[in-house]
């Protein structure tokens, strides 16, 4: 589903970061262990996000750092937030078929509310009465 693939090695991080676009994208970080779950997300600036996640470890920080675990970077550049969300949905659905709805934070919306007080009535979907 993701179109680009790079092999990550911590000693070549500057070269890899330069090869990645500073543009919106959906990405997956995979380890060498095939049983491990990938880290899948979307971002407005892929290069900056990968530098934060895979850059050199800073002392006394609680930031997530996957530098020593990641072996493969897969990504697809996107043109809009809608495309990023849709592509993220497809990637999560393929990678996590049983839990993708929870990962996307989908909630069941059982009610359609009609706003009749307006001159032009509208309808909206809600979980509250």
C-alpha cells in the first residue's frame, strides 16, 4: 500500500533523512522482527518527524525514540489531509484488521439530529441526544 521503501541504518541517518521529502506523508516504521507491530502514522512533514523518531538519542528526554529498533521505513507522499487520512485508514486496515477502528478512534454514531430551528434545516450525525 505504501509506495516508497528505505532501509534504515543508524550510522547512515543523515543520508536517509536527506533522501526523505519534507512533505506530508503516511509512513510505517518496521523492525527486523517480523512478529513486531509496525509504527504507522501520518505527518505534515515526514523528514522532521523521522528526525525526531529516529535521530540521535538526547539525554534526559521522554520522547519516543525508535532508532535502535527500526530497520525499514515505508512511506507514501500525500497531497492533502483528506488523502493522508484515507491512506492511513487503508494502511491500518491492512496491518491491523481486527483493531484498526480503535486505532483510528472510530466511534459508532447512532443518531441523526435535525436542526429545524434554522430557516434552512440541516442534519448532523451525533452520539448525544
